[in-house]
C-alpha cells in the first residue's frame, strides 16, 4: 500500500470504530443523502449504463430508478463498470484464478472475482485498490476485537471458497491473515489451525460446525477470542452448538458480491452498515418484518451498485442498547429460493411459507443435532434428506417430522404436500450449504 491507500485505510478504520457518531435516524439519512449525491455526481458520468438510467431522472430522484438485479448487472457489465473492463476478459481471469487457486491476479490494477453462484448465476465483481483500502478499514474497524493501533497482534483464520486481493488487503503489522481454502481436506485445515492458533476465526456456519465437532473430539486445540460466521445463513441450532463448544459468542458479517452490508456489534445485534449503504425494503410480510433488500452503495465506484435487488430474505430487528442507530436485523433468513409456496385449501391461492418455519419442523423432531436438506419440488411434493446419529431412530424422527409438517400446513390453511425421505447427501466441498430450497417457480411468484 502506498501512502494514499494507507491514509484511506486509516480514515475508514477510524470512522468505522465510531459506531455511535450518529445520534439519530435523521442524521444518518442526511449523511446518506449527501454522500449519495456526491457519489452519483462522480460515477454516473463514467458509466454508460447509469447515464441512460438517469436520462429521465435527476440525481435527487434516484429512488425512482428501475430496480436492477444480478442478471441485469451481468447483461450490462461492459457499460456499467467505470474502469473499462470487458465481461469476457474479466471472466477469463476469474475462471483462471479459480482453476489455479491463485487469486493474486489483477486486471488494470483491479481485482476481479466470481460470486459463488448459489442462485444459479455466477456474478463478477470488481474492486479497485482504493476500494480495497476502504473495505479493509471498514471491516477491521467493525469486526476487529481490539484496537488495531494499540492492541495485541491478532491472527485471522479465514475460510472461504476463493481467496482475493480484497481479503489479503487486511494484512498489516498488527494482523496476520491466513486464507483457508474450503476445497482443501479437513485434516489439512486442522494441522494449520493448530499450528497458527488463530485468535479470530472466520468461516461459513457449516465449516464452523465441522470445526466445533473437531474441537469436541479433541483434534482441534484453538481457542479464538472472536468467531465470525460468513457466506451462509446462520441458523439458531448451528449458532447454539458452535457457541457451546468454543465458549464464545458467534458474530456475523453479512457480505456479498454487492458489498459489506451488516455486522454484529458487541451486543451480538446485526446492524446494517448505513454509513456505506442505503437499504430499501420490499416487504414480503410486513407484519412479521420479512423483506427483500434493495441496496444502494455510495462507496463502490468501479462497479456502482444503485437500487440493486438482492435475492435474500431478511427479518427486521429492534433497536439495540449498544447505542448505534443503524438499522438492525433479527436474522438473515436465506435466499428467496428458500421460500416455500403453499396452496390454500379454500381457494387454491398461493401463500408464501418462510424457511424458518420449515427448519423448525425438522429440528424439533429430534433432541440431537442432525444434518438435513428439505426441497420443495412442486406444490404437491417435498423431499427431506436426513443424517442421524443413530439410524435406529430414523422411523421415529421421520414420523415426528411428518406430524410437524401436518400441523404447520394446517395452521397455514394450506394443502399438505407428499413428503418423501432419504439419506442426507453432503454438498460438494466449497458449495454453500442450503438446508431449505425450492426447486420450481410460479408465474408472478417471488424469485
């Protein structure tokens, strides 16, 4: 990092540490609007895509812009980005990095990466060196457990499907960063973890659960002072098990291709980074606070994100006693593809069934933790994969699950689909775990 990037890093780090610098929601909104107007003035003239979008709107009318999503972003990639990178060459370098597992290459001094493609479509993301410095300052300011300047040196173990220059940018004299490739064998991870003894452990919830099992069995000897779940929705059953084994609260970072969106404060509450993004809510169930976020990031310049609809379902939270006025989230429910559909008994109308109710029907069927996968194949068919500690309990657990689903669908006034059971099949290494998944679409339904 040159002096410019060190300055940007320290500036963002300092701002990120001051979580209570906004004293009201009105102050946050004023800050966002001022930042956003300056941001649009800078990026729109550099992006042919956004120049067209703003032909009929002034910058102050940005909320009237059509909503975009991953498919639109990828179709318009060449015109949307502001650094003159073509989609074809970006895909070539990103795919080559995936194949070689060497993620240090850049294109025009810009880091290129691939999203995991959980929703079926892989997306490209671009991050400039300046954006890397800002991101590193923000992530360390909000997640780092001690003072970066005056605290002890910390060692980070970071598990993800792919490394990136973005993640390596957190390396500095007070941080030792070690990337752990999810495609590697668990035995290799255990050996490295025991050798490095990380103080901060960052991984998808499924990997954290595996590591908790290894620690319980005595093969893993680490004692991190902070554990952070990333990349996958953190279910309550996984959270409880991981916290019990490590005797540490499990924190969360909500980050995706489109930006660093939220983090948990010292009280364990998930706060939206409203100093970096604006989130509009597309409600699915306003009474229960379920919504799909539409995000506008006023820090991303190489690949501007303006009114971008994520494929995630979030639940609103309540105010937090930590003092931050940033929006809170009760939970990240999962993807829109994790929403099930029910057919009402009375009139055949379609009703949304949220994934947390589906998960509850499974986990309440057994006193011991189990692996599972629930798929809705159609309005009339569901499959449940189970892995049990004791196969002799299978019939009893399956009967309890059927009973739970009967009760749930009756409560929702929906037709009970046919439920078939099979043995749990673990997903390929490096694939995000999705325990609840809908495998079909309905015209006019949530996508």
